[in-house]
């Protein structure tokens, strides 16, 4: 019996090639899209979970509270004394590992190779107890325990020591310092929130030429140290969390960095799960850019929607063919087939179709997965059969989708009465027409929502790309300022500006697109005394020329000037946000006011316009610019004019003249700005691709309903043709009802899309207003594509021979 069912199923597929192709094609595309999303989501959820102790690892984070009660900073890195003091006060902590990362030049003098490394990590030995770092060479018992030693990744070993054993080799950095390679480890996998290619021994930092032991022991203001803890359990972590305010009051009070006797009133420590970092952490000073759980949720919903739309299509296309199979049902009932036998047969046919579609979907996935990896920068395994969860999904899909999609058609087809269908008197009125029409409305509503969402996302990203930032990001070249260059920096700048291709050269601690992580309390004149500001103010150390290089507007006062010696030590320039926060209505009121910042007395000499220094996700922070600050100059910004290649050639020649052993590496500010939103652009493009797939499959559903309708109304169409109805009027007759469905779908979709996209835009401090244009465009696209889809079936019905449809009358 089962063999007979399979035989009939294959025969029906072969006999109805077009319907089978549409059914199988729609399901295959839908299942492939779901598998791709499943693999992407699974990879995102797997971050840092490959560590064997991942569920017991925590990162220490720190926030700062302003006078007005708002959180001014929430840092993913903390001060260096915190790790050892936690280990001292809480003996239940099994391991502590402090890390720090900074940019430097590394040189292999033997091979005469020098590279700029932006992320040189130093770590305590505890990092080997906390994380699964597999040493392929070297002794793990000795690793990171001696000063000036280093572990490197396999990738780095090939880069600096190709074809050699790196153990015992020396790399030079900084002012005459060197590091001896003691081990080689497997590179961190892609699904890690950090990817150190170098792990220097933390004890090296005790040397005064690097940090200094006293600095590491007492400096509570340098929050540059990612600190990880290995806990015995989550319960113990929660107990320690409750004691952290008292911990801060005990250790921070009385230090030079304390502000009052109760530090826990303005700063807090938190323990963050390692497995929460990638998807649930949007802190300042993250080691790498994270994703977010909302994006994963949205993609997962899209996957479910795509699969649901594909199932709806199957239902519509199957019921569209119901009259063509009615006599088959009648004959089977006459020869004794029970209804449950027919239901089983049709379900088996459905499962067979889904199985074929699933097999085809694997081919689509194999073709598309390299594109997905390349586009997202991931390394998702293309060998699908190594994933036990995916194998389970592939096994269950044909059964679940086959039953879900095939149950209604099976019940519908099996209800036909034998006498009715064999007499040819089967009613042309459809059973449950409201259900099928409702399904199409749901499909198109979802599709229109996705079209509107895609449009709003791209409009917002375009707005970000083109927004006036308050400074000129074009034609600015960024170079690193190494400590070896600093003593000759004025000569370097003078040499650069000899060329007419160079407009100006400025230096700064930070450049736009970087996070403003440094802040301090300020005091301003209030009558005869100084009063603290409501919130801390973030600062950037700049030279006299940087504001001009970026074409910032001086709205009051003046720029820094070398003509005023006091500008080097006691002059401040505020932005408009800082002026407003202090309470001045007019920027001119701030000029020449006494201003104490971080304990340093001075005066305000100027006010610049508000600039979007950080991401547009953040509101513009109150900022202060000063020539002499607590951070050294790390960046050189060069404004070029005229021919770009000529300017770059001159910059490179000047670089090689002053730093002949350092590789010439530069970046353009506008490209750095673009990279800030690169991840969001990729997410938007991925979302748009899968939205298009959902819309395509929805159109197949509309095709199915149009097919169903024309089959049911073929006698009516035949009669109209006999009485002389033109093709155009018949096409209009059939299309009219479908256009109503699309109209209803638009009316349902618009408020949902409006609400959803307003929620999404709330994540941006600077955002577009959702215009009616995008709704009109979405409706137009839906109507045009729906009309094109329906017209095929309508024209086919209108041009058919009426004799064939009327011969049973």
C-alpha cells in the first residue's frame, strides 16, 4: 500500500510539472533561507561558548554617575588595582586575569621586518586558567610568568617568523624594549569577543618604561584594563556583586582619584557574564564591536515568516488544483477508499514534495553560504552534516512542514462526495474562501511591512552617511603619532606644509569616530566662587591647529593660538553642548570665564559648534578641548587639497625621512566614518535580501490563489466569452478582487510598520522622520508586482477556449 502511495505521488508530480515546480521551488527557496538564517543565528549565539568554563567567567565593568544622576560612562574596562583587590577580598574567586591592549610598532630585527600592531595585548597568567587557549608550542606552566616574555598566535608566527621555530625569538617594541617568544597558541576562533594575536606577560608592565608598578597598584583613573574573573558558581558571583559598593568605598576612598568619602555614590562595578558580551553588551570601550540580540530576534522572526509564507503557498496551490483531482478522489471512494486513506495519501505526497524541496535547499545553501561568510566576515562551516542540530532540523522539516502545509489540502480534497464529482456537478464555489484570501492578505501584509522596514533602514543609513557632522571629514588623512616622532613633531609638520597639496596639520589624542572615554568634573564661576557642573565633561587633547584642520566653527571667542603662552596650560575651548549644560544661554557668556577642569585652573577662550564626534547613536556630549591634557597625542590629521596622489606621495616621503624604519600606513577620515556603520549596513543588506525572498514567495502564493480562482470561475469566464466579453474586461474582472486583497494588506501593514520602525529608530539619537513616501512606494511596489503576477493567470483564462469549460453543461 505504501509503495502504491509513493508511486501515485511521483506520478502526480510528473503529470503536473508546473505546479510541482512552483511548489518545490517556493519551498526550497524558503527552506534554504531558513537554514542560512539558522546558521547565522546559531553562530551569533555561540560566541565565547566554546570555552569549557564559559558559564563561570565574568567580566568586571564600571560606570560613572554624574551629579544629575545620569550614567555618563559605562566602561567594559576598569582600573588596574581592581583585579588584585577583588582577588584579595574574595578568596572564593578561582582566577583573575587583567589585560591591557595598546598600539605599538613591533620589529623582528633579524629579518628586518617591522609592523604596526594596533592591538598588542598584555595579560596575567590567569588568562590561561579562564580561557581555553591551546598552546601548540611552549610550556603552559611557565607561560606569561616572566617579564618581557610573549605568547603569539599561529597566524602571527607565520607573519614574523615564516618557516622558522619562533620559540626564543625576540620582538622589539617601544623605547628599546624587547619581548622573547615563549609559546605559540591556536588563534582565537571567529566566535570570540576578543582576538589577541599577541599575549605579552603582564608583569612586563611593572617596568617604568612601560607603565610602572606603582601606576598599576594605585591608579584608579586609568580604566583601560579588561578584567576577567573565574567564579565557582553564578550564586557566588551574585553574592560578590552585592558587596561591590562596599568594596569601592573601602578601597577607593582616600586615594588621589576619589571624589568624596563614598565613591559608590558616583561609580559602580558590575559583573557581566562572558556569554552576554557579544549580544547583550553595548558598553563604552569594548574590545571589539558587538552585535545585539534584537537583530538576532528579528532575523529569527523573518525565518519563521518565510517558512510560514512557503507553507501558505503550498496550501493555496494545492487547493487550486482540487477540481482537477476531484474525479480521482471520487473513483477511489467508489472502490472503497476511506477518508483517512485519502488524507494519508495526500499528506504523504506533501511530505514527499517537501523532502525534495529540502534536498534542493541544501544545494542552494552550499552555493549561498560562501557569499554569506564573505559578506558577514564569518566562518560558518559549509559541511552541513557535521552539525547535529542542523541534521535534526533537516530530518524534522519535511515531516513538520509537510504536515503543516499538506493537512488542509488533504482534508479539503478528501471531503468530496463520490457521486457529485463523478457526475461532473461539483460546485464551483470554493470552500472557506475567506481562509485562503486571509492567508494572502497576511502574506502581503508581512511583505509590505518588510518593504517599508527595508526602506526606512536604508533611509536612516543614508541620513547617517550624509548628515552634517559639524566638521569636515573629507580630504583628511590620519597618521599614527609614535613616541619616537614626538620630539621632532614640529619639524615633521613644517616639512609636510611645504607642499601646496597640504592645507594643514593637526595633532590630537583622539579623532572623530573614536569613543570619548575620558571625562572629569568641572567648576565654573558662580558669583565670587566656583561651583561644580551638573555632569562631568568629556575632553580631547588637541594642538593649536586641529580645530582649523577639521573646519570646526568658532561660534564665540577664539581658537588656540601660539601667540598666547597661557593657551598651552590654562586655556579651554568648550562645545555648545557644554555651554548649555553649564547654564549659559549665549556662548558669548562663556568667554573669559574662570574654569577649573580636573583640578587645573584656567579660562574659557572659545566655544566651537556641536560636532558629532562619536556615533550618531549617541547624543552630542558636552566636550572640552585643551592643548595640555592627561592623554598624549596619538593621531596626526592632515588636510589635503588638490591632487590626492600628489599629497599622499609627499606625506609618504616626509614619513620615510623622519621614520625610515616604520612602515607608512594611513587612513582617510571619511572611510573611518563609513566603517563605523559598516556592520549596520551589512545587517540592513542581509535583512533586505531575506525580505525580498519573503516577498517573492508571497507572490507565488498570490499566483496560487489566482490559479485557484480562474479554475473555479472557468465556466463563468466561458459564458462571458460566448457572449462577446473582451479579454481586457475578463482580466479586469479577475484582477479586481485581488487588488482589494492587496489594498487591505496595505491598510493592515502600514500602522504595524510605522510603530515597529519608530521603535527601531529610537536607538538613534539623530534620526529621520518617517515620511509617507516610503508607504506610498511600498504600496506601489505591492500593487505592480501583484498585478503582474495575477495578469498571467487572468490573461491565460481570458484567452482559453470556452468550449472546453462548458462541455459538461
